[in-house]
C-alpha cells in the first residue's frame, strides 16, 4: 500500500506571525532580522512583498534595505513563534499522531492510516490548509507524496497557500528536472562538488552510479542517490517520540575568521560551557570528544579522541578539544566555523573505576565547583559567571542572544 506523507510548511512564518500580531503591517514589506551587531545582522524571514522586492533570507540587513527601501525590519519574538507553531501542530494532531517536526515551521505527517476516516492525502491536506488559515490567520504550503523527501520537495514547489502532489507514477517528470540543490541535504558545498562532474539536477543524481557518489560524498552520496530515486522509506515519528541522546555538541560559524590557536581556544571554551550544562541536564558523562573545523575555503575536517575518565566538565572537554585541534590542524587557511561534541556518552550515575594515581578527591571538588557554576548560570544567565579569558570579543555571533535550537533529524 502506497503511503500518504504530508510535509506542511508555514509560509514566511516569522513575518506572518508579526503581521498577525500587528495588522497594520499587512500589505507591507516586512522582514524579521537578527542583531545588527553581528555581521551587521541578517534577514531571518521576510514577507511575500519583501521577497518580490529582492529580499532574501540570510541577506545582511543593510543590503536588504538597499533592495527594498520601504522594508520594515523587526526583531524576532521567538516566544510568539513557538506559540503559533504549537497551535499549528495541534491542528495536525487532529488527523494523525505521527507528526514529526523539522524546525519550528515545518512538520511531516503520516496520514496513511487516517485515509479511511478523513479521506485521501490530498483531501486531508486541503482540510489542514483551510483550518490553519481560518483558525490562525496563517498559510501553509503542503506537499503530498509517498515518502518524506518528495513531500518536502512538494511543499517547496508552490508557495504560498498551496498543495502539490508527487506520486510514484509521475515523480520522475516532476522531480528529476529540478536543480540538485532542491534536494534535502544538498547544500552549497555539495552542489559545487556535484557540478564539477556535470551533476546539475536531481535526475542527474538519480542516474549517477551509487559507487561514484559514495566515492565523492561518502555515505551521504548513497543517501542522496536513494532520495533522488524515490526509494527513501524513513518513518514519520510519533509526536511524543524523544530521540535518545547519542552525542551533545555545539557549533558556530564565527563573525570573522579565527587566525590563531588562541582564538580557536576561546571559541572552544565558550562552546564547551553549553555542552557541560546539557550533559548535566541529561545526567550523562562524555567518554570522548570530537571536533569539526571548517576553514574559510569551506573545507571540513573532523577529529576525535577518548577521555581518560567520563566527564561533564566543560573545562576538561574544552582542553581535550584544544589538544585535538592543535595536534591535527595545519594553518594553511584561517578557521571559519568550529564544532565541539561530547561523544560515547554514559549515564553520569554509573560507578567509575578509579585509578591508583588519580586524585579522586580533587575531581570531586572540581565537579562540585562546576555544579555550582552551572546553577549560577541557570539562575542569573550565562554571562553571570565565566572565564576571564572569554571577556571581550571572541568572534562569536550574538553570544546566545538569539539562539534557538531546532529539531532537524530524520529517523530510519
């Protein structure tokens, strides 16, 4: 039996919510923008009128204003966006309990088992589209297909307030002529790699040899080959599904290139504060550390190693990350982005095997100190207490001011 998978995408979500909250903005070019202090700020979302004027998501604020002099620029109100996101999901849950978020404004729905009650996938999509519009004053674009990949492609094909169907019988006609970059997980770097070998469309990916794609892109090459040929069978997860925590990481693209080991160290130390906090929240300890580094030529390198003892300590994680970086990275190019990740996680409540020459009492005192620091940061904010070396400009955007973590995982 062919599945019925929907992908529902709220149109110009942030900007649409702002216009709902302030009706005087309707009919005007509106953009929700990040802080102007970080790389002059960027456009996070824009209305349809702003889009027609040439404003694009990710465009720096001053450039957006040049494209559209009458552009109204607003700061983000994330608490309102979460509110409308949850209200929209409540509408989805009327039709199925298999609702998997993909960011704040997008969800997959598996309505295969709902068709006997509510009608076909297209009919359910139409009911959802009308309900969101009438009850919330927002619009959605919905893709209807037999798998998650093509459902998402469908929701991108017609905007705003539209439904697109991609069936098994016609997907080659509708999907294969599209640019390769339209396929999920084909970013700019992957697009450039594919273009070097004349692979420009989704159809070109589908017709390529999977062994060649694996050689070019690693295991992701096989994944993209399956996506383009319509054979992806990944499930839409239950709405209450909680993914087991397999690693805890934090990465950032810096506002300016990092030029030496000391600048990289400061970023790693700052990132590790968040990692230590999240390990405590989940009652986990890390037995290993992994780092990923992207240089200003967009070349990506990854390294990992084991820790001598399981730890939640931000300082121990940061020091191991620093050691990994300094022993492996060659300064041919400056560093653009850094990620630190705690890996090989284990419950922090499990007993640990002590070593004869380890000072267990010292480790216990340090753990109590870092627990206290974490509690202070939770109560009074991340900048209430921090390392002196992190004072001043460390080339990190926002320092968490507008940070929102989105779900973005597909499960097999």
